[in-house]
C-alpha cells in the first residue's frame, strides 16, 4: 500500500487538535511574515522588523522603531503561538493588543512617522482576521468563524474609511490656521452670519449659505416628489403605453454626469442661448441672466432628481393592492375619495423617501450649482472653494461640512417621524387580482398635461446634450456640423507603435473606467456579505452593525470628499494623490446600495435553503458560495452596474481627490466648463451617456424585471 507523502499541511494537521481552527495559524503566519519581510512604509524601505532593530531611520528621525514596532512584533509572534496551540484567549488578547499598539504608535508619531505601506496593511489585516476567528471560538457570533470574520473586518473598514475621516474632519473645525485646538474659533465659524444670515427675508440681498441650501433643498425635495408622483400616476393609472419612455427617462439621470443638465440649460436660456435669442428676436423680450441663481439651480436639480422620485413612486403604486381600492369602490366611494383615503395613505413611506432623496441630493449636489448658482451660494460649492480656492481654509470647509451633515441628519429624523412605525404592507402572498382604480377625471387631465409638458422639456434638454457635440458652437447658435470636438477629446492616430490616443480626454476616460472597474466588484462583495450576515444570522450588535453599513448613505458626497482630504493627507494613512483613495471613496460611498440590494434579495429567499445546507453539514462558507450567491445574481448585477455607473459619473466627492495624474471624466468636464469650452464638455458628456446607457440596457436585458405575479382583471374574470 502506498504511503502518504509528508507535507507541511499534513504535519500541521497532525499537530493541531481536530477541533481547532486550521485557518488561523496560516493567517497568523502571514501577519508575522508581512511585518518581518514587506516594507512597512508606503514609499518602500525597511520592514517593521528592520525598523524595530535599527530603532531610527534617516527618513523619519523622530520615529523610534523599537518603541513603536517591537511590541507589535511581539504581539504578532504571540498570536502565531496562540493559534498554533489553540489558546483562544491568548490569541484574541495578543491580536487586539498588537492592533491597538500599531495604530496608537502610528498616530502618535503623526506627520513625523511613516505612512502605512503594503507590509503594514497586510500584517494588520491578518491580525484583524485572527482576532475575529478567536472571538468566534470563544463563543461570539454563535461560534461561526466566517460570520465573525465578515462582521469584524467590515466594521474595521467602516471605522477607518467612514467614521475616522468624518470624525477627523469635524474635529478640524476646531483648529486654527496654526494647527492649535481652539474651541472658540469653531463656535465663531459655526455661527457666522454668512452661514445663518436671514437678510433675504428682511429686505436684504443675501441669506446665509446654510439658509440658501436649505431653501433650495426644500423646494427641490417637494417639487421633485410632486413631479415624480404625477409621472407615476400617469403611467400606473391609465398610461401604460408611456411607461417605456418614462422608464428610459428615469435611467438617464443615473448615467448622466450631474452638471450636464446645467450645461443644457445654459445653452437654452443663457444670454446667448437658443431660446433666449429666439424670444428676443420674435417677442423683443430682452436677454437676461435669470438662469444663474436660485431659479436655474432649482430647474436643473428638478430635471435631475424628478425621474428618481418617479422610480420610487412607480414601484410603490405598483405594490398597492388593487383589491383595497376595489373594496372602497364597492362601498360606493368616489374616485376622489378612494385616492384620498386609500391610495394616498399607502404612499406615505414612498413619498417620504422621495422627498428625503430629493432633499439630500440637492444639498450634496455640486455639479449644477457650480455651473448655474452665480451669486446664490450653497454649501457644496462653498466647501469646494474653501479647499480649492485661493483662501485654502480647511477649518472653514470642515465647519461647512458639519452644517451640511447636520441638515441631512435633520431630514432623516423628520422623515422617520412622519412615516412613524405604522405598517404599510399590502402584498401578503395571497392571490391578488383586479386593476388599479382610475383617477378622478380632473386629476387625470391635470397630471397628463403636466407630465407631457415635463417630458417634452426634458427631451429638449437631452437633445441639446446629444447634438451639441456635433455642431461648431450650439451655445452661440453656430449650428455648422463638425466632428472637431470629438476629435479634440477622443482623437486617435496610427503611429509606428500602434494606435496613439492623441485626444485630451482619453487619459481621464481610461482612469475613470479603471477606477470604476476596480471599485464596483469590491462594493458588491462587501455590501452583499454585510447583507448576508444581517439577514441570515443573529449576533450581539447586529442592529448596530446594520446601522454602520448604511450610515454613509446619509453623509453627502461633498462631506466625504472633504473628510478624505483632511484624514488621508498625512501619515500614517497617507493616500491622497494616488488611485487607491479614489477606489476606496467609491467603495464605501456606494456600499449601502449593495447592502440594501442584498437585503431586498435575501428577503425573498427562503431561509430553509440555508438550513437544509447546514443539515447536510455544509460549512457557512460553502453555503454562502454554493447556495446563497447563485440566488443573489440579480442583486449582484444591480450592485455592480450601479457602482460602475456611479463611479463613472460622480463628482461631488472626487472633485477634491482627483489629481493631474489620476484625473477623472467628470473632473475633466468641469475643468472644460470653467474654461468656457462648452462644446467639448457636451461632447464628452454625450460619450459617457451613450456608454452608460449601453451598459444599463445590457444588464437589464440579462436580469429582467421583477413581477409581482398579478393577473389582469380580464384574465381573472375569464378564469385564465
């Protein structure tokens, strides 16, 4: 009989007890090897072990390697021994002590110490994994090492890339220009008249930037919800033939750069705009600059956010059980009474969410105000100029970010108060037939008129975008056909070494695709893993963990951008100027979408499938990969597409993070707008729209559309 070949894995299997975690020793060895062999600093150089032995370095003379890193190496060695011997308390204590010491020493050294590099990242990540698995073996997380690893690792990542930067940004509001903590200066900045002034209500010319932003957000939130409701009612209550057009329009804002609508409005209504010139020539209406200010920003944001409100409210109307409305009609209620007493109350959560989305997106919007705001100052642009302007006042930017975050949180609180804890469930799983109640005649005519006018106006704006790149200068009425703008941005030549991308826009497009392609899978993986542990497992702190995964949705992109600049511009977490900070920004900004998509999908998958897999003695990891993930394919694709398209078109956060080396498409377009090169900006925008629309339509074709399984009233009547 053949004898088994001796290998290190077999030797380890014989040495370690059968009940012991066989993965933890290997992970602990990875941690120790990374600290001993790989560069500790981001700019290369010696490992943690070499720094500890040498004590000091010419690069960082104030950094004592023996004091800062020797205890970490001892903790990592102890972790290896603890995992090898199966001493879980020793392992957990050593790993936790090593992590605390590493971060305390790194932050204690401040700018005089090295920034974390590949050795630090890999070593500390491995210690976090060892800590999580040791906690599971000690009884936490129901003893499930996989769940413990997911929860602990995701929580640490959220703490580093969401709570740490936002917290540091908020604290920066209390430091003066010399870096000294001065609480008084924070109060002075926070309650300044140019933030909270109400002069515009008392005969003055201007209000504070917070008042301006709040007024704009309230108007946009209210009107976009109303327009979205009108469009949804037209489609759902008698206008199904318009559904395809409206759904296409609802997709366009997702794939359109945020400032493109503002460009279209300038082309139409600016002093030299098409409609402005036409009104002057025919009706002698003088040219003006009315589009620059509150009216223009409001109109641009309504065009941008109303289709998203339509998507929310269309889904809510589709979920309202027709049987409830038919019951009210059976009791001889009029159409108006049915709508007022049955349909409208059931729409409260969707209406609140639509308003909240419009309010928050208006506050965070940077692209439209930077083009159209004029003298109407809002928080997002004020923050940008505090960082990127000549004054360069990070403390001022941090205070404005605090105000912006405070307004957002107030909106979330008010939404929860209005919706309350009432139940709005109408889909019970039972058979449900019938057709939705028709609207009152007057309401239907009014909704249809408003919807038709709005659709026509929106199509005109997008027509300007899609044709503006093909004419010489649409903004000045020169409609001579040309491909010069596309050639300037996307020109290509055949040279001695192959294709030469000579256009000025290629670098930014390639960088954007690269960042989006890397961040989208990471967003999907982290978001869906978090959703899995939230929905399928019970452990202490589950609600807190769910809150942690969703909190970044409530933080405006402008605040995230400022926070990343403040937190990651100096050691030990020095990331600015590279591509990694762009990827991380998109991953943790978009992660809540992956979480919510996963939660929604898992809610429709019977938990008994997981239980059956466990009954057959499959591990949690095997159940996750072989049973759950295949059923989550639609949610995975939705998350991938949203993350990819959002990374391609986002601007509010990355406007602070992009550099000349790693420029992005939206930042390139903004720079062209500021330089007055509108035709090139429009041409680039049309390329992005067509590219993203192709991606979305392809994925929608693959995934399909969820159906509630209702049959038409006619089919029910005939028994089919």
